[in-house]
C-alpha cells in the first residue's frame, strides 16, 4: 500500500525530482497478492493493488537506499 500511495502523491508533484518507490515486508511471502482488505481500502482511494506482488525485504535493497521508512 505504501508504495502505491507514495507513487500517487509523487505523480501529482511534477516539480520534484524523479524518485523510485518500492516496498517490501519483514514477513512477506514472495509473490503473494495483497489482502482483500488492502485491495478494498485502496479501491476506496481510487488506487489499485491488483498487480501487487509481495516481496521479502533484502539486505542489499537497504544498502542501496537513500531513505527507508
């Protein structure tokens, strides 16, 4: 959810530099879809998680990131 929300907000602020948003979980199972509740919540915001696939956090992603939330 955080990745999709961040991308949506950033897309509305054209004056900002290009940013790459990604998300991953500590207990995610690679390839899992978003939960039905998450999909419903995002749909209410006009956003979609239909293409979302979960990813387990990798140490190298942390090492190559400027900001981790």
